[in-house]
């Protein structure tokens, strides 16, 4: 995702225009789920916070009672996030004021999937308050790569992400914290050989399983090449062994030696259907 964004910016695309598109897309997704519900927007200091400020403006203009709370005062922000904060005409309250408030919907725009440290202080307390939550990118506190919380973590009913799914959206325990996941197209093309399978997304006939397909256990996979998550571990081991490998670990993952892989997040589809769902070639 980072590489794909850099490629888009190299063409001259304004990064702030992508932030506005992302934030407005988040707002629209929340609006469809909870039309006109009061919303408390929690903004962090990075790109997610910028998306939150943009979303707050759109929601307020479309009939929502919006309150904005920020981890960092707007005057201390910089770059695109500062520009986004200036779009919000209402007051920006300190994040601590969001504690113990009654709110029908929380828009969690604190931290994205690249967070590497545990939430603490006010963000950690807010993560434990519960209530309906819509998260930007991933629920704050969840590592997007490993799909594991790094400490206290928000639990979302809806997670809105951009361009492509992350491991945290399809692998447990992250998937259970994300709720429904919606992927928005913001004009960033993400190349990759990993696809997420859903039965309605393929019209290809389910071909037979080839004899060389080997099913792995978690223990066997753990003993293989080190990787941040099951997807990468299975891909690396398939390349090392030179044969297709299958893992059933809450989700079903099928990896080929050439690096292609397909994931069924629900872990319910037939292996033959997963095999057929792989990209041609």
C-alpha cells in the first residue's frame, strides 16, 4: 500500500486530494449505516486523523450532530492533517473530554494499521468504553500486518479501508475486531498476488485439486520461514518447497510456489473453489 501510494504521488497526484476522497468516503459509509445519528469523531495526529476531520465536515453538512475530539491540538498539526483540520469549522475538544460521554456512534480515526506500540492513556481508555464504532483503516490498536492487537484495541462494527484489504481484515484475531469491512477505491492501484475469495466473485468452474497440494498445520508453518502473519508464512514456505500449500486456521489460505495466494476469510468455502478462484496463469 505504501509503495502504491508513492507511485500515485510520483505522477503528480496531490496527497491532500486523496485524503479528502478517503475522509468523505468514510463519512458516506458511516452515514449509510447510521443515517443522521450523532457522531463523536476521534482524531489522531496522522493521516487517519486527517481523514477524521474531513469526515466530520461531511457528516455535519449532511445532517449529523458532530463533536470532534483530537489527541493533538490543531495548531500542533502539520502537512495534510493540518489542512484537513482547517476544513472543520466547529470546535476541536481535547481527546480526554470524550471519556465517559454518551454517543450513539464513534468514528475512530486515531491510528492506522502501521501502529507498532500499544495504546495507552486516554486512547486506551476510550478503546475500552465500547459502543458502536466505525474505524478508519483498522480499529486503533490493531497491527494491520500481523492482524494482532498490540495492546488495548477498539472493536468496530464497521471498518472502512482503502484500495485493498490488509492482513488484519481477513486473519484472526484482527478480523473479529474489524466487524464488517468495506474497501473504498480512492484511485490507488495496489498490485499484488494475494486475492480475497468470496463465492459470488468468481464465475470460474471449480477445478479438481491437483495431487501435489499439501495441507499444513499451524505447528508445521510455525517451524518454517519467519513471517509476520499466516499469509506470508505460507507463501514463503510454498516457494521453498516448490509446491502448493493449504492452511486452515480460522481462515483458509492457499499459496502457490510462484507467490500467488488466495484467502477465504470465513474458512467455509470448498478447497476446490479456492483453487479455481486463483488468478489465471
